[in-house]
C-alpha cells in the first residue's frame, strides 16, 4: 500500500473506533492481535496494514474487510461482517396473548414449545427479564397482527411504571387463579380510574378494561357478573416482530 492508502486505512479504522467507543488496544485484543497492532501501524512500525490484520479487525469494527482495506462499500458483505461480529442471541417465546380467551391453569401443559425469535435482547434491561409473546386474534390489529411476536420486559424486573399510551401485557386471574387470560392493551390513566384499551378496528374489541388505581404495585381488582378478577400489568412491550411471509408460487 502507498502512504496515502495507509493513511486512508488508518482513518477508516479510527472512524470505526470512535463510532463504537473502542480503544486501539481493546479493538486489537478483541481481534486476537497484539495489543500494539494498531499503534504500530499508526507509528510506522509496520510497513503497511497487512491484509491479515485487516481481516481480523473488520468483524470487531463491524465492517467488511473490503471497506476497511479499500473503502469499497459492499452492503451485503458489510451486513454479513456486522452480523458475524454480533454475539448469538434470541428471544424466548413463552406464550400467547389473546383478548377474551380464558384458559385453565393447566392448559399450557400440552402446548408445543415456540421457536425463539432470532433478535438481540434490549441492552437497557436484564436479558433474563425479556421474553416474547405471540399475538393471537385481532384485538391489536392496528399495530400487531395474528402471529406477530411482542418483545416484552417484565414490569417488576424493570421497575416499570406505565405511561400514557404504552402497550402493556395484562394478566387477568379469576377463580383463585384457576382461570387466566393474557392480553395486550393500551394504557390510559384517568383521574378516577385506569382504562386498558384494545388497539383494533375489529368491532368485537372496542371497549376498555376499567380498573381502579392500584393501591400499590401494578395489581388491581374488578368485579363482573362471574365474580372477582385480579388484574396485573405484567410487562411492557418494547418491540413488535413480524415474521416474513413467503409468497407461494
């Protein structure tokens, strides 16, 4: 490489170090290079940035080796390099949400396991507090369709307090917990009570669940013609994942 080319490579390395908040030493060690590898290039102690060094650095800097060496941006290769640099992760899908569907406590026993969603958990909260729930029905069809996955963060673990218009996971229990319903609702706080609304254009789902303000925590109770219902805000929804639908020929 010429001096100008070396300077261009160093400029690209530095730009990625700055963007990712990495030090030269940290990036080198993460790439299984000597701790002084980048500094040696900068100080002219290496004749040129060797292609093997660039190949090892590229995944750590989340770019393609071609871009780091020559400035040629290949979007596909760059995306592959960035993906390869990310740690493997997935979001476990642990159940479903469906308005109006009461299930007995043991109904989940024979349900087959769900495939996890291949996405990175949200770094703002503990990984173990995050999970996915599959949408069933049309009570959320303005924002989420049947089969979509809601990425959820456990409300207690996140010390979450609902805000106006948040999408929240609501658990309702009756008959001392023998019947259970899990659904997702829009949160609306009024001066005298809380309303939990569907987000749907389906005529069946146009009424809110109305509960008193919780005396403490995220739990409240209401009464209907069949007795007492305990209502808990279990989680907040942070993202909606929609599986890609393959078109049949």
